[in-house]
């Protein structure tokens, strides 16, 4: 089983991959989610334990099922 840091890195990495595949900047994602670019950067680098509500918001913006963010 992955430890906490591994899970944060997996989720952040998936958010980054999906965001980039949609040619969306961190600034654009942050604006649409109502957070700062720095917040998005911390999530994508696995340095922030994102809340379920913010994770849901980001999944909706990226138009993916939230479970896709946990795929390894």
C-alpha cells in the first residue's frame, strides 16, 4: 500500500498530466478553481494534502472522474 506522500504525488502528477493534455495553465486551473497558482503547484508536486472538496472541484474543471486522479 502506498504511503501518504506517494498518494499525494500520484494525485498531483495525474492532475498535472491531465491539465497539460488539455493545454491548460496552472493559472487558468487556479482561476477556475478559485485558488492560487501556488496552491495548484503544491498539489501537482505532492506537497499539499488537498481536501476532497477541492479535489472534486478540480476533477469537474478538468472534466474527469475523480477516481482517475488516483490511478497509478
